[in-house]
């Protein structure tokens, strides 16, 4: 009897243990590239066969084909550009044909790569084609333009060792480990469920139905690499998954963690997820409404239609070798005390339909409100509450931005004193001048150095926020992209409250307490914000305060009222 193709071993890019030891020694002479967290996720799935048939980072010709029509030059279907992005300086020191060492963030060598291609991509075109729009509101487009290196490298990979994970080691499986497991327990048909959120009762009902419909065993296959900024962290999610696993029949359900860096690319992402799951030995894959959608675009509309992903998947599923189980939107029918697909409720006018959206769930968690038993499992709610206490007990950051002399530091000082008077949480002021002296004394005022200074402030503020304190920052922070990056760093741990101190440049120049504007006008200070360097006015801050004709005390009080309305402080 021949082995089903979904269970036979697939090629990996690792060399043998002995060759790996030899390569490690030889690699000490190679130019090294320290991988970003996203690149480590990509490399791991390249090496273990998760991205089979890719043999390395895409060549320029393959990249062009993937971007244009989801096909590599040999016609193979592949929807997502997997490239090694590096800085111009790093790329300039390489020759085509050269081997480089790929290392993790601690310098451990994971692989070597032969650089066959080096090019500067058209990122606007990549955004348009792959993500559907060149719109920075999309997290992957923002990454592309504001974080990814300018130059792409392509070429085959020689795997030396897999990245080290110290967490949940028993639940992380390579494609071949999962295939071996399926062979061992006799699973032939396997339906995979992709998720980046905690599992609630609707998901359980949905996965039960999908497995029944496909007459298959169920693999819960959550992503623990990189998901969307603002998602629940993977440690909390995995504890939630483990808490509900015993609600599933053990003989027909398994859970495995996937170290994937998601791109939130909707339809293309669904096809990509399908190919990855086929590599992991699955025969069926659940695709839901707005699969891997990133939310709203700059116009406030969804990036993708609710069923675009299902349509693209259906179009390619025969070629992919994995079948789609399309799942409906599940809602709770109170009278029947059960979940049902929303579009199959015939008597909807006579029954009570209940549903809690992700946004509503986050609101209830942050405000410490009840989460009903029909919606989730007590074990999951308990786990989420442990990680996300009510907002009035969480850390947060107040980030003042505005021209030099706008009154940021003065208001920030007043706010600090008011918050200390209230008590309950430690308060730290990270004022621009204080930070320049203690954290960034070696930095100048070029755009690059200013960015670095703000990122350092953001890093410290995120650590304070993570540990339940209040950080008050008052730098000029002229660039919107940097402010956004800091916001994303901090919102992983608590609220980020941007306060635009909207004093006009004329008023700041009139005040000119430090005599800086005079020096800037005389050309003695180069790149001075508002005079010879731009200031991106915040488009949508949590609060805008006018200082002209308003007392400092009143400005600080406006911030307090805002914090109260957001539930971050309780008025005594």
C-alpha cells in the first residue's frame, strides 16, 4: 500500500549534523547578517520545509513573478514575496555569488546563503499588487516602507540549525514531525484551523462543524511568530489554547504552534496559509470571513471584501493540493442556547441573536466588565484577565509632541505632579532634554539621530508601561512614522495617549526661551524643526491642546480628563 502524499516526508534545507559543525567553523570567515524577528520566522519555515518548494530567499525574477501574478518563473504557485531585506550599506559590501552567514539576534549562526541576486525593489508596486493598496494603514505596507531594508537579496539557503525557542517546545512541530505524527496515529484526513486570537465558544463550534463536514481530524494550528500589532501576545494565547484543548475529543484533535510572520494580506495570505498547511500534512483548511484581514484602510473601509479570500482560495485549491472548508460567521441563538451560522437562521425575526465582536471583547476586558459564559470559556476569560487587568490598573504612556517652546515640558511636569498626587502607580517623566543628557548624549540632530532618540524614548516608555507604570514623554518628535512606530511598541503593553501641543510656530518663536529660534533664523542651527526641518502635524491624536491664552494648570487638567474618559485613571 502506498503512503498518501500528504504523509510522506518533504524536503528540508538542513545539512547533516557533521556538515553543520564543519560549516559553523567555516562560516566564521563570512560576512554576517543579523536577522530581524520577521526574517528569523521566514528562515525557519524555509529550512524546515514549511515554505516548500522554495529553496531560499526569492531571486529577482521569481520575486517579480510572485508580485505580478503569484507565480515563480517555473510556473509554481506562490503568493507571498519571501525576500531578505537589508540596508544599502550592507548590500554594497557584497558581490553576487558571495556566501553570507545568517545569524539570530544573539549572533548564533542559523544558515548560510549564496547571494545570487541583489536589487532595489519597487516597494509601491509590491504594496499595490501583494496587499491591494499602497496604504500605510496596512501593517505590512507600513513595515515595507518604514522598517524593511531598501535592498533585497535572493539566493539559496543552507540550513545549519533551527532557531532556538525556549517556550512551549513540546507544541512546536516541523512539517515532517507533524507528518510523522499523522502517520503514527493513523490520521489520513486532517483539517487545519489557523488562528491569531484566543479561542472562544464560537471557534469551538466552528471547528467541530468543519471537522465533521470534512470528515477529518482537527489540527488547531495557531500562529506564534508575528501577527498584527495590538494582538494578544502568544504566551497568553497558547495558555488559552491549552485551557480549552480538553473541550475537544483527544483522539481526533491535536494542537501545534506555527512560527509564521503573518503579513495580514487577506486573499493572498489565505492561499499562502493553505500551501503552508499542505506542507504540514493537512488535507483541508478552514478559511473564514475576511481571513487574515488587517482591518480598516486610511478611508475607514475594510482592505478586503469579506469573502475575497475564500474566492481566491477556491480558484487555486486543486493546484494547491488542499481543500477549503469555508466557514460561516457563527452567532449565538439565545432561545436555542447554541451557536448557528448567521446566514442559516430561518426564524431570525423571532429569536434573539447574540454576538460579541473582537473590539467589544477588548473593551469589556479593559474596563473589567462581565464576559458572558455563552461567549467564552471561564478558563480563557481568567487567562485574559490575568494578562489584561482593567485599564485603571494598567500602565500607559502619555506622549506630548509639538514645536520647541510649545509648552510640552511645562504641561508634562504639571501632569506628572497631578498624577503623583493621585498615587497608585509610579510616574516617570522622559523629557526631551533629560533624555538627551542621560540616554542619548552621543546623538546629534540629523534625521537619523532624532529618530533614534525618539525610538529610545519609546523603548523606555514601553518597558515602564509593561511593568504597570505611567510614562510621560515630551520630545519634539517631528516625524509621523517614528511616532507611529513608538505607538506600536507601547500598545503591545498598554495605552498610548498622543497629546499634540498645538502652539503655533509664531508663538513658539515669540517665546523663544532658549534663544534657539534666533540662532536657527541666523542659520547657526541646521535642521531646526519648524524653520529648516518639517514637522508632521499629528492627524489624529487622542488630544490636542492649545496653550495660547490658556494656563498650564488647565492644559494639564484637559489631559487628566482625557485619561479619565479612557478609563486609565479613576477620579478619587
